[in-house]
C-alpha cells in the first residue's frame, strides 16, 4: 500500500461486513439494463471492471422497485421476482473481486418517466416537475402503502440475489426525497408537515425492511444534506433525520445534495471544485455513530485521503472518477497516481447521456459500456503505425495502439500536443480539460511512442517510416458559410480568439450560439467586453448538457452577454451585421452597427489533406476524429480508441 494513502486503504466494518478500503463506487445510472430492467452482459461487465479495479464497496445504480417508478429507459429493475436470477449473477461477479455490494433502490416519484411507465407519476403532492413540467398525482394512503411494500420486496430480492445490503435512494428529488423535503411535500396528513411526518414514508420502509430481512443485512440511505433551494431540506433537519434512522436500524448514510432545479449540485459539473458536499457529510457525522459516506467530485487520492483525515466522512463515494478510470483504487494503492485517467467533470458522456435516455459513456474513457470489446489485448502482429495529428483522436489512437504492442510514431505540427483541447481549456472554468492532454501525453511518453512536435507531416516523412498503417487525425478548420463579408477585416474565428492570435475590440458579436460560441463569448465577456451572441435556433447552447448549461448561462448573464435567437446572419458590411429573424413574417432586415469584432463560431469542417495520396502507397489508411466527421472531444477520443482496437 502506498504510504500516503493509509486512511483510504484502511478497512471498515459496516453491519457485519468488512470493506477492504474506504472507496465506494457511487450508484451512477448507466441505462445498460434491458427495457424490462433485466441485468445484461454489458451491465455485468461494467460492474466487474470496477470491482476488479479495487473499490471496497460497489453501490449498484438506482433500481426501480415498482412499475410506477421507472425514470430511465435502460434502468435496472428489482420490481419482480423474475429479476432475481440476473441480480444474482451481478452480485456474484462483483463479490468475486473482493468488493462488497449494495443495490440502490429507487422510485422516480414526479421524475418517473410517463413515456415509459404509461402512467401519471406519483408524488407526495401534486407539484409539477421543473424538468418535465408534468404534474404528478398526489399519492393516496393505499398508494403509499403499495410503494412502501415495493421497496421492502425489492430489498428482499436483493438479499435473495446475494447483495450485502441495499441503499434507499432518498435524495435528488426522487420519491423518498420528495416526501422528506418541505419543498415538494405539502401534505396535510400523517405523511406531511412536521419533520416526523415527512420522514414517516422512509422510516416505514427502513423499519419494515429491517423486520423482514433481519439484522445481518446492510441498510443504507442516500440523503440530501441540502436541497439547495430556499424551502428545501437543510442540513439541520438532515442531521436529525440521520439520528432517527440510526435508531431505527440504518447501518450507513450517504450524504449528497441538490434537486432538479439545482442539477449542478446533484452532478457537480466542471467549474465546481472537488468535494462539494463534504461539509454536509461532516455535519451528519457529528450527529451519528454509524459510518457516513461523503460524495461530490472526489477526483484524486490525495484529496480523498485529506478528506478522511479531516473527518469529513468515513467512506468516500466516487462515481464519475471510476467511470473515467475503473482502476483508480488499484493505481492509488500502488502510488501510480499519474497513471489515473482523470474525470474532468464535463458530464458529456455520462450524465448527459443518462438524462437523454441513452446508454452512458465517458469522454476520456471510450471503454465505458464497451468493457469487453475494448479490453486491451496484445497484438500477435506488431505493426508500424504513423499517426498524423496530436489532438484527442490522434493521441488516443496512439496510446491504444502502443498499449497493444504496435510501434507508433506521432506527428504534430504545433509545438505542443492537444489540438482542439488546447483551445477548449481556454474559456473560464474549462482548465480541467488540460488534464486530458497531460494524462495522454504522460501515457504516450511512458509507452515510448515517438513524438515529433512542431513537425508538419508530409508524404515523404510518413513513407520514410515504412508504415503498415497511417492514422490521419488532422482535425477540422472553421467552416466558412456563404455569408457576404465573412472575409472582412473585423471577422475572426473562435479558434483565433481562443488561441490568442488575434486582437478583439470592445463590442463583439459572436455568430453561432453552440458550445463554442457560448464559451468564446464567456471568455471575451470575462475580459470586460460587450458581447452579443446571434443564434439561428430558438435557444442558444443546444449542444450543451443540462447541468453545464445552467451554470454557463448564469455566468453569461452575470457577465452581461446578450442573445439574439431565431436569427440568421445575412451579411456583414464593415462594422455592420445584417440579420433576419426567422420568426418575423415580413422578411424585415435588422442590423447591428458599430461592431468592433465579429467572431465566426458557425461550426467547423473536416480537414483531411492526405488520405487520398497515402491510400496509393500504404496498405491501411484510417481517417478519424474531426478529420472524418466534426464532433466533440468525446467523439474524437472514441474514434481514436475504435480504430486502434481494431488494428
Ligand atoms: Fe467524467 Fe466527463 Fe467521463 Fe463523465 S464523461 S465520467 S464527467 S470525464
């Protein structure tokens, strides 16, 4: 064990089970189950990879306990006895790697998805969801009894399947949380009003589960320390609740925060620092004797060790960090912290996919959801591989190819690696993106990939290496739509602005309100410049996920950025930009005049100057990333991994 992480790797006993360390895998939804909630091979592989990576305990994702409660299309289920066999396979697989395992039990409440359940969502009170705008049905006493029983029966199934315990999901504006919080519970009966009444629903679940399952089965609850809304649950009440639940037989308490109107607190995106909820777990820890789990963007072993030393929690739950690198615990144990692939808090592959009802993946780890397919296998036929372009696609392709035993040469025309990521990390709060470059570069050097920086590859250079395979990752260049005046002296590209190679004036119009346009606007507004974003769709930020969008738009508003939406740029003439509103019936033209700088953030197009030429002379040529089809950094890394695994 590495001497710096003694607390992190000290065992702890919960109920009668000894966890080998303090690292808990957080219950992050995957959408890997079947449409009926059955365990799939993909799901088993996902958890096996993380159990093998060394987590002391795995909390398997929120599992629907009743047909009225399903929130996601591929959500795991525990609502029927037919599901026990699949859950058994899952529990056995996890435990075979020395990890304890709990099954998280969940009912979506007002955030259950009626498109899936074909029924009106249930909730303590008929208060519409801020996300779906759907008003749920206020639960009758019979419905309350029905769902309590569903939780207890699901806990029984978890026990029959061999899980060490269950965690009741009582956080994040799902059903139990909605009962606990005065923000969502306006009932006048025994289940609403006072803290004692709001707690009754959860208390009856815990009490009945303990009665039915006996003393030797872990019962945990994930609670909101704070809802982070004025009328919501606060840490004072949560500490009291924790104490009552402890007396009722709860073994473990997992402290998170946030509701659907504060999504950035549920799934803290990139601008938020590490350990956002640890002050809450520390407060709960003061109130109870049972172990407390802390959570909230815990990214490095150093930070985790310090949190334990500061008595912020007894265990620490890592969610996205273990998606990004399932071997995080083992690497920390061995002191190989530089080898940990960092989660950068982008939410693009995990949470955004989950909320869009798609199977999750990860920006930095293309193997998420493809554990079997992308398990690294050494090649029997080592080849010489030349990669052209040291952006995310090229770096990942080079890393995986080298890991598999190929001899790899990488050419990058800039003086540093990273490509578009070097620009992506320039806007405020985006510095974490740089960690991907640092990680990939560190791995390439360790794998002895030969890197040529400041070297523009050409046919002769490439052929000198006698490559068996050439991978072209030459990226993209700004698109130049047919807009008159786009080549004017006041027009810059977002690329030029973020690269710092062009001066901007004081009053700026950014053309294009996608992620690049919004972030470039934020970068400029943060310098005190006046910025307007002009976007042809109804909303700007259409390609930005919900948690990130909320914070970014708050930042843009605070920085004074204005928006003109439903607007098509028609032409630019000196310091004037002419546009037409798509909503106007008359076809009337509008003008913005006196503009110092116009920024083209209207997209990019592929840049592939080589493939045709090289295809004549090299047996295998692959075009990847933006050079193949412009997309996100997530797409680029996934493409790099895809091609290198197929060599
Ligand atoms: Fe972290 Fe982004 Fe991967 Fe999610 S997609 S685990 S936030 S790096």
